[in-house]
């Protein structure tokens, strides 16, 4: 009798939530196990917990969701989606768990499946309706002195109805189909409390998100002075550290970045579904074709092929003027082949797992053995695709080494582009986020609050980096029109390419995860439009 082929492991999506009416107060959790293909709810779980904190309720929801998935198939792989930034970052290993009530719950959750079989993604609260409604059903039942009953639950129907009523620009059901733009395997090495630093860690200095009134994040776990952005359901407005409104903050559908696995252009800007016509620096309408870049002087853009007029002044006005709004996916078919930038972040250096600031003004480290292996894997993946026609790299050692490994596999030469270098982090070079917080707290707060603020010691602001990347982009688009070119760069430049292509605000840099040796892609069309086609792709590393 022939041997039977082994049964392939199943895949599940777990969405979980928890809430506390008082924090601590009467609390409950909700969790649902979904089929990732059909979106069908396979198992629902909810429970009233009595008086506990919101964060404990979040962890209890996660634990219930993982256990439900394990009961369906203990050999499955699971992708957890939650709107608790705290739980996602702690379970991903990027933030330490300091609260004594959460440590045992996190340890128990980590034991449900073997390491590496669970990944985590933060999603906006508006994309977590099903689990949210389950948690509220459990709290309502507890208030009546009853236990939650699955037979009485209407959470799935309520969530589906809310999705159908979602405003234009938000994809109904996106909680089930959005791309995982901020995913990390469980058990990754974490930092010392704060957020990971650009190029030294897995992402730019992240921004912990706290939901007003419901998700009160333990300040001791996040570190003093971190900023919070509200998530208001359908609203796409958050709050910045300086109190100014931050459009496109946590209320915006985060899956607007990198959702096109098949390469279809993204529609609208920043996940808002807005018109793809450009805007001028002074607010006057741009008159060119859809997606035409804005004018730095406020005069209407004329629809020339340029990707936004080159900035002529310094500061954030330059960055706004350089924005390129995504061209609609149904644009005219006769624009010709776009200039496509495949954006590769270099492989790990010795500073990467330590999550240290590593910009263009520091020690210029080379790749570690892990980083070289990552570069080899990227090279093999790109060789199989066979689409790269040229390789351009930042002048720093880690990018030149990564580019050299890839180019050798592809049979190409490496061109060096100064504009692709990482931001200069001044006196913060080589420090962890926590060390910067201890030594330069006021400078760090200013840097987190404003793109014009420079790191201590005269480093480069995000606004200055944005101006540099916009000019670099225009040069490279002109040089490689109609071709696909690999740009080997760093965290901040790659995020800035994506931010400008989406027309997203500066604070969006804090809301993107970019892993070492990850691939992203942006296409630039002859009418001046841009579309983000890929973001933080790391499948070649697994």
C-alpha cells in the first residue's frame, strides 16, 4: 500500500480583543478564529472576567483565540490580528513585558503553539469589529449576571453590517483580507522597553498607539514620554505628540500599504480613497493628470511627467510639495512601462538585533553572518523572478555589501547613489532608543513630535531626509524610465519613498514596520502617478 501524503497544516487567522469599563473595571474578552481564504468564522469565544484591567483582558482574549485554534488543529499556523499595539509588540518580542499581571498570560499564550508558528499584526480598531463586539457582548452579559452564550451572539452579523456601512475609501471586510504590513514571528528578540530604532532595529522608532478611554496602555511598559494616537473607528484622525491633528493616523485602514500582492496599483491615497489628483503646496488645485505631483510654490501643477516639483525651500513644506498621489488602477493603458523601484533594506549588521540607531554618521558597520545569509536569500529570490535590470545602492558599507551579493547573482554591476544613504542620527548613533530616552529626553520628544526636529548633535531631520529622497527619486526615475531597478537602502529612505508615493503625512513613518532584507516596491508612471505594489515582503527569508 502506497504511503499517504502528509496532510498539509491548516492556516488560521485569530482576531482577539478585550475591554474594561473602568480600567480596572468590569471586563471581558472576545476572540474569533477565521478561515484566511473565505473569512468564515470557525469558532467564537467570549467571557466576562470580573474586574480586571484592559490589558489583562486583551491578553485573555489572545489566549482564548489561540486555544480555540489549537483545538481545531494543533499543527496549524496562526496569524493573530489585534488592535492592541501593546500586546502585538510584546508578543512579537519587540517590547519587554514589565507588568506582573501580564507576564504569566503572555508566557501561557506563547506555549499554545511552538515558536515560529504564530505571527502578529496590529490592525486599527475599526478593522477588529467582530472580536470587539464579542468582548462587549461578554461584558453586557456579565452586567446582567449571566454568562455569554454563543447561541445568543450577533457579533458576526453586527460586524458584517458595520463593514457594509463603512464610508467610501475603507474596504469592507478588510480585517480579513488586509496585507500584513507589520508582522513579526513570535519570539523575536525584543528591545529594552522603548521602540526599535531606525536601521539598528527592525523598524524606525515606532509609535505606541493607545485607544482613548478603552486601551489605556501601561505607561511603565512603554516608557515615559511616548506619544499616543487615538483610534476612533471610522475616523481617520489621530493626535500627535504636539497635540496637532495627525491625519491618516491609527484610525486609517493600515492595510492601504503593500496590499497588492499581485502588483495591482493601490487606489486612493493613504487608505482614504481620496481622489488621485495632486494638490499644490499652497492648497491650490493641481490641474494636471491624475496623480500629478504638487507644486512647491503653490502654483497649479501642469501635468508634466515630473514626479512633483523639486523642493526649493527647506523643512516640511518641501516634503509636502514632493508628495506623489497614487495613480488609479484603472488609469489609461497607454502610459508605457513605469519606472519600478524594488526597494531592498540591507541585511542585518551586528547592531540590528541590539536595536541601536545606525545612520550615516556612525560606525558604518558591515553585514553580520546572518545579514550575509539574508542577502544570499534575497539574491536567489530575485534571480528566480528575473525582473531586475539594474542595481543601485547607498554608499554605506552594509548596503554596498548587500547590493554586491545580489548583483553578483544577477550578473549586474552596482551603481552608488549618495541620496540613498540613511538619515544621520547625530549623537544618537550607536545608542538604543532607551539610552536616548535617558540621555536626551527633551530632544527625543521633539524629534517624535516634529519632522523638522533634528537628533541631538546636529543630525538630519525627517523633513530634510524627505527632501533628499524626493530629489533622489526624481533623478532615478529619469535615469531608469520604463525599467525595473533594485535600490538597496535603509529604513528611513525606503519608508520615505513609500510615504511620498502614498501622499501620507510625516507621522506615517512611525507606523511602518520594515524588516532587515525586506523588499518593497513602488512604480512611477509617465503621468506623474505612483503606486505602492509591495511593502515589507520577507517570504524569501523563511
